[in-house]
């Protein structure tokens, strides 16, 4: 059944008539607050949306029922009436033991999945004793240098019974190999293991800048993971194509949507070029979006993402399985929107952002803690963030109905406009020769920096108000307790690394690293070689160094 | 009179460069000459750049929590090169308890998330006197 087309509906009063007869006299009496209104992305917003704005909307083609292509209304026929989203709180700091304790506490508090935050040395493939790791070990996340750390991280947590998401990119295959070996030690079946590795290098070049190797060998590592998992770990999400960091770096909602999905297209193309069958690996691709502050624009973004991905997989790539058409995504509330000023306001911001993700049909969600503009969260702040999700899930009533905002004149219009914007970016990037080329040329990087600067200017000019920052400023605000991470973790991890190096079989380490180098020079699957390195307790630095020797390191040309 | 010369640097392993790039551009638009070093600069590289560029100001963007290691090292290197006159500013996530320690080691300005660009521009303009162009 299609939505009635208003252009043929003579009873529908024209917007023009309303404007003339009702609006103009009202405006004459009291003008609006501003001459123009825009979203946080700078998109102009009309005063009112009516059936005329969605006159071209065809229900089956553009929306479809829930669980039906193109999945604008969601991938599950029952929405959250069946299963709620996974409440997955990103956590990690200090030593593996400290983080293990936080995980057990989050699981006890009703968290339904784990999400590992690694520290910068781990993310950059450096051991704690490397000069660049100075002051960084255990600071932004947990330090994992060898298999011994991964064993401690999941001690007492059965990997067969939980799903784990790991935010790791350039060294994703090394960390994933460690996880697989721990699962093996616990007796868990790889075939049943479920979770996600972020493994999204394109957004690192574009936004977060935690890259190690140049783009092309980095892409090969990723397609190696696709191929390995299709055979060995079939229920694992091999990548989480991430818009989150692109948005945090300053992108608009459309840029987040467009660059993320275009990254997804690039991975699919590289997978196909590597000889994989599309329907064998695409169903295991997952996505990760930001929940920023502009409520309706965000809801439209998630719904547009599902629609575009479905279309692109089915029409551009000719994927046959419905599972390849369905975009599944995780959402995190916008870290960049958190303010150091009046930090309790962040609870409210986060709740609204989380609600937009839920109304957009997210499959899993992380809510930020109120203190994260100041430090990593305290245990109390992290619990409150989880409670925020639970209140939305169980008290707000929004989970009782599938896609409650489907058919909103405003949101459906926004989807059309954002879709158009995304396809325009796709065209530009296709013409450049794909996302790898675009990234090498710095194109998305420049687009995002431009948007970031424009937004900052609008805050400076008070065109955009941020409560507590450029409006309602309180000079005498109280401070809140924060988590202070000292250098204890670094000292402990350094001592442990030394112990592992002493106890392991050095000859075995050398041999497995040699095989890794040879595999990287050839065409074999690097995952297989990495699993052997990990079993020999090779460090993340050693494994990455072996690949640095073969592939070199990427350096960005700095520009402002 | 020569323009105020500012080096914006991202030390440490972190790659989140939104703040560094936005402030670099804002200072440039405010009439300063800005050199952005790019990512993952060691204190040694930053001090060398400060000397070579005859900088008036060094602005560090640090979000990772490594400031208590990076800042003392940089200040020591600047002193060793006779560059005590350079104003060193830090922007990023700096816990309250660390602020007095950073000030004590000679860091003149600490700017937390949400600091207005204008405040940073004014801060620099108040402290750096225009110098004659070197001949």
C-alpha cells in the first residue's frame, strides 16, 4: 500500500494558501526568532513540512515495511518489540586487570556486550617501551601488547557467551588473532564466536589518523580478514565501517553519511577484487554512526543510511542475499558535543542523542559519560550513562512501536535531501577513482576540516548556542570528581613485557615473524601468519614492525 | 613589523587533529603566521621547529593524557636552546590538578575544550609584542 500522493488530492490545502491566509498575519504580529533556521550541519530548514514536500515519496520503493527492502523503516519486522538494541559501553583503561574488573561490573549492571577501548600504543602498534609510547601507556584505553595481556583482559569472562566489540584498526588483525587464541584456550568454537572488530582503516586516513601502513597494504590486511573470517569465524563482524570519527572530526551529517557509505563501497569493491564472492562477506560488514545533537537530522541520517546501502548493494553490486542488503549499525553519542563546562548538562545531551539513535533504529548503542570532556569516565559516570539507555528502553515507551517516525513529512524530506547529497559525493569520489585515491589526495580530509572550521565560526558568532559554553555561562561552577590515570599502568605493563620476553621461546618468535614478513611480501593470508606469531607471544610492536619493514609507514602531508 | 609566528604541534601518538587545525586556521585568519607541524611530533622535533622558525608562540594540542610527560621535556629543550621567551600554550584535555604543575614549568596558557578562539587570539596578542622584521 502506497502513501497517498498529495498532488492529486484536491482536498489538501496548498501550502501557499496557508502561508497567505494564516501565516502572514501571524508573522506581522510577531516575527520569528531568526530570519533563517539551520541544522547543526548548516542545512537550511523550512518552517513547516507538509504532504507537498513528500509528494514524490513512494511507500514501497522509498520506505518499505520494517524488515523489507530498502529497509528505511528498519531491518527487523518487530523493531525493538522483539529484541532491544545491544547496550554496549566502550571501556578500557590502564592494565588488563583494571579493565577486566570494569567489564565484570558493566555486565553485572545489565550491559549486554563488551566493547574494548585500547590505549594509543596498542592502536599505533607500538610496545610500551617504544620512545613514542612515553606517557601514553594505559591512558586512553587498556594496554594490550601480547597474548598474555589478552588472556588477563578476559579472565573469568566466557567468550563463547558474550559478544565483544574491539575498537582497533591498523593492528586489527593482530588484536583479533590474540582474541581468537584466547577463545581457543577457553575451548570456545570459532564458528560460533560473535563480535566485531572495527578494522576500518579508511576513516583513520580520513579522520582519526591512527594509521600505520600506507593505504593499499592496509586494505589488503582488511580483505585478508574478510577472507579468513568467511571460512573460519563466520559469525564475526569483520569490520565496523565508521562514520563516528568522521563526524567527530567536524563533518556534517551528510558528509558522515556519504564518506562512511562510500568507504563501505570501497571495502566491498576491494573484497570482490581480491576474489571473494560478494554474498560471502558483505553480510558481515557492520557500520558505526555518530549520534550528534540535531535530533531530526540524525534520525533521518540513520534511516537514509539503510536505504542507500540496500540500494547500492542490490543495484550497484548485484548482491543476491537479503543479508547483504541490510545495514546493521552501532551508534555512539557525540563525544565532541560534550562540554567541560557544566558537565552535568552532558547527561541531558547524551540522553537526547541516544533517543535519536533509538528512533533511527540502531542495533547497538554506547552512551557517553558526563565527564568525558575532562577524562576517561569514573565508574559512577559510566553506570549513569548505561542507565540512560535503560530509561529510554524501559520507561519512554518509544520501543513499543516499530519506526514511530516513518512517514513524517519533515524526516522523509530530509532523507531525500541527504540521499541526494550522499550520491553527489559518491559521484565525485567515483570520478576520482575511488576512496583510496580520494584519501591519498586528501579530499575528504579537506572537506571535513572546512566544515569543522565553519562550525567553530558559527559558535564564535553565537549563531549556534552551546549551553554553558557560549550561552548561560556560569563563572562559579563546581568541579566534579574525575578519574585520574597515573603512570602505574605503564610501569606494570613494562615489567610484564619484560617477563613475557624472558619466558617465551625466542627462536619461535623469530621464525613466526619471518613467516609473517614472507606472507606480506607474497599473497598468502596474513591472518594465518599472525595467529602463529600471537601463539608464540610476539608483541604487537614486533608484528607491526615486521610489516613496517615490508610495506613502510604512512605519513600525511600536514595542511590546514 | 613582522607577524606573530606561531607553531601549532600535535605531540604524542594521538591523531585527533580537529582542534589543532581549527585553531591554526583561526590564528592565521587573525593575522598571525602559523606553521602546523602535523601529527606525532616528538618534543625534540617541536623544539627544533621553534628554533628554526623563530617562533613567538608554540601551541600544543594534547588530548591523550600524555601532557605530564611531553610538556616538561619540551620546556627543558626550549630552555636548552635559549628559547625561554617563547610563549607555550596547551590546548586539550587537561585535568584541573595538572594545571598548576604545567604553569609552574612555564606553560603560560591552558585552554580546555570549549575555549573560544577569540580568547586564545587575545591571549597571544596581549603577550607577544610585535617585533621588527629581521634584516
